[in-house]
C-alpha cells in the first residue's frame, strides 16, 4: 500500500496539473506560477528535513517522496516545453526507482517472525547476508540522491536546467541544496547496511524469483540509463510538443 500511494497519486496529480495549468490556464502563467513555486519550496523543505529524523524505512521513503514531488512541481512551474519534458522524464525514472526500492524492502523478511523490515537498523550488515541486494539498494539510493552518472542524476539535472531556463534561479538553488541534504539520510541507510552491527541481526528469508527479476531489471536501467538516454529524451520531447500544441 505504501508503494502504491508513493507512485500512483503522483502520476494522477501531475496529469491533472499539466492539463490544468499548461493547457487550461496557460495564459495566466504568472498568476499560478508563484503558487507552484511556493508549493515546490515547501515540498522540498518538508521532504528533506522530515526524512532526517526518521528511523522507519517506509516513513523515510514517504518523506523522500514528498521531496520528489517538489522537484516535479519545479518543472511544472517552469511553464515551458523543457519543463514539461523534464517532468515526464523525472516521472518515468522516479517510477522505476520507487518500484526497485520497494521491491527490495518487501523482499526483506525475518525468518523467525515473518515480518518485513520496519526500522533502518534492521538493515544492519545486509551487505554480508545479501551482498547483491545491498549493492542494488545502494545504487538506487545514490540515484535518488542524484549522484552521477545514475538515472536519478539525469532527471534532476534536466529539471534544474528547465528551472534555470525559466529564470527560477532561487528555486533551482534551493533544489540543489535539498538534493545535497538528501544525501545525508540516504548515506545513513547505506552506512547501516555496510558498517553497523545490531544486537539482534535480521535473519532474512530467501527472495522469490519474481522480486529478483524486478530488482535486476530496474537496477540495470538505473545504472546504464546514461549510456543511451536518447530514447527517453526523444519520447518525452515528442509528448511535450504534442501536449502543448
């Protein structure tokens, strides 16, 4: 349910926002642009600082998704073809990263209790029990933080470029600072997986084949997207041009 509400509402809300603001009220750009800019600021602020204090994995991901909504609103506030293209590209990459990270979280289940991972400390020494899973988790977290050359970096870079092209300099700088802050709580999870030791280690069950394939395919996309991004860029550009006429 957490995974569903982290992905589906964003797709629906963005579809409504794009149709409403970039088509229905495009002539009143400067009237609604300020509202979206403030909403983007608040989403980035709440998402970044709210995630810092979290100890539960799912709550961390929820606050992270609030921050990602701020990046999407940045592209909508641009009000340009480049902004719309960056939103579409970000949505595609965010969807794949979220599917990957929730597939990993749902794959981790205690042998004795049968419960899934709840707290960040439950991931302690995951690198020894499931090294490939910990490595995939690390790559996805780096991608969400916008570390190059992963897919998340490409999507954020294009969003910042669209914001700067629309003279939204303060919002772009705040987005970059928010992305830097997100590295802190993502690195905390990575530190737990590789360096922390728990008094009661989490004994994970063997992962089923379906989740293995999902994690493999999505991780492959996240890592190697930068080698051939032309397909995604051309597709999103074509959709943006058709959308704005």
